[in-house]
C-alpha cells in the first residue's frame, strides 16, 4: 500500500518491450505508453545538475509528480551510479526506437554532470602506416591461419637474449607452409599442404601480432592475403589490414633438433592422460613440477613427489605399448599444455631414451596436415 505511485528509474530499461510490442502487433498504443513514461522520467528524474533521482513519487490516480523519495544513497541530492547508468542506457534505447533528439539531450545532461580535463597529443605525430616493402605474397584461408596460430603460439618464448624465439616462424615453399614455434624446452611444427608459395621464403611473426590475429580471425570467413618483405608483414582480410614488424634474425634449424629414431612408441587416450597428469601434478615439487612416466607393457605409471612436504602420488593408466620398460621425466605444465593443444582422441608418444627429447603427435592428422610437438625431458634422480 505504501509503494503506490513510486517509480524507479530502472524502469527505463524495460520500456523497449513496449516499443517492440508496438512493432510486432502494429499497435501504436504501446509506443505511446513508452514515450509518456520516458518523457516523464526525463522531466522529473533527471535533475538540472545531471544527477538522477533513483525513486520518485507520483499521484497514483492523476500521475502528477509529488516528490523524490531518495533511494540513491546519502541524500536526495546524491546520485547512485547504477541508477544513473540505467537512466543513460534507457534514454539511448528510447532514442533508438523514436529517433527523438530530446532523449539524446537528456543522456548528455546525465553524462555531463561533471568537468574532466586530460592531456592529449598532437594527432599529426601519430605514426604513419609503414611503407610497403612487400616482395612476397601468398593467400591462405582464415580458418587455416587461425588453426595454425592456435597450434603454435603456446610454444613461443619470452626471451630477450634470443628474440627469434619470441614469435612464430612461417616457412613457405612450393609444396606446403610450415609454422614453427619454440621456447628451447618445447617445439611445435605444424604443416599444411593446402597453402603453397611460388618459392622458398620465410619470416618470423612476433607474438603480439599473432595474438591479435587469433582474436580477430575467429569471426572471419574470407581468405587472408599475406605480404611480407625485409622488415614488415601485412595481413589483409575483408576490411581489416594488420601491419607489423617482423622479428629480425635467423630462426633455429628446427628439423635438425627433431629426433628421427624414437623406437619406443606409446598410444594412449589423450584426455585420460591429461586428467591423470593434472591429478598427480598437484603432488609434484613446486620448484621442478617433475612428472615421472614409467612405461611397461600396456601401462603408464605416472608419479610425482615433493620431499620437502613428504607428499607423493602415483596413478597407472592403460595404453598401447610393447617396448622395453623405461622411465622418463617431463615438466608437468609443459606436458599438460601440449596435450591440451592436440585435438585427436589418442596421442602417440615417441621416445628413444630418458635423456633424449620425446615426440608427441596426434594419432591421426587431417588430410594435408601434419602436427608434431617436441618436449625436452627432465633428469630423474632415481
């Protein structure tokens, strides 16, 4: 009974329902009700200083304004940020449906209740678009570029002494494109035969532009035209143009570090291995994050321990393995991240001995694609 005639500015968020009802059933009465509500809110809720009354009291019969009922903080002349926001957004919604400039004026009054001063810069000093030095151009589907970045970016480094490792290496020839990233502990190589070049060329894309491309390509469907020269690389798709500096320097010979004769091959369910590693890694030493993988016939025993806190864990999972028993150590976060960036149901671990790098591959690659990840082992104390 005591709430009769009380109106809250939050209701400005609901009147689009009335505008929409008018459109859907072709009845102007709903729009008229919405406009009357917006006009009355504009007149009585928005104060001359730009602040907003959160609650007003009106005569429930005549609709005449009686008083403001505070509800916005310390006193009736205060302004509550949430109510102010509802009002600003609500007037913008009314303008959207009516195109009445009065609602924009009311918005400006609510927004401009204060004075703000800040330092700007001369727009003439803004850097110009770099001059094109592109000598090489190729085109690749946006989804292929996005997939390649997703599969390689996680292996890039943050190394000031070796900046060539702080990006993704594009290696293009007449047969395929190969994209490689490494941080000296891990290396990922992704190849796609659907993208080819007129000649053998290469460049290194820095990490930040690669991250930007990953964001904007998620909603893109058009092909990406890639142009690069000695210093810059340019990516053009739709109405978007991204230009960046390349990383200068020679990328390591990635094929030379990939072991070729890993005789011990393990096939295991990827998600089972990830889950087991995550559980056991909780008990690993926080400094080393060492996980021990002990291979025996058709099983992997995953174990970790932290001597300082007298904690340990081990878990055995089923796999397909017929080689000699062996044990190898890996850094848990690296192994888990690698497995999380492979899409196949099963993964193949190719191992030679505990002192040599292991290879992790998907059990099946999509046609024309090839993914390989290398992970350096850790020394086992036992």
